[in-house]
């Protein structure tokens, strides 16, 4: 459960950074938003090794 909370917090931080960057507080905050969003998507799309990939099942 704490992994979901961390992922949600990362998304919220990205949105806050985007909003601050858009209102004129600088490109650095906007770039921080991009970095947080990339981190968010990496956490969402990461495989935990529990399910084999299609290539692994074809080799069996």
C-alpha cells in the first residue's frame, strides 16, 4: 500500500511543479515536473518479475 501512496505523491508533486512552472516561476520547476512525471510512469510500468514476458513463455 505504501508503494501506491508514494506513486500518488510523485504524481501530485509533478502536477504542482507543472503549475508553478506555468505561472512564471521558471523553467526549472517545469523541468522538475517532467522529471517527476517520468519517475511516476517508470514506477507504474515497471515489472516486478512476477509474470514472465511473452518471449520467456515461448521458449518453454
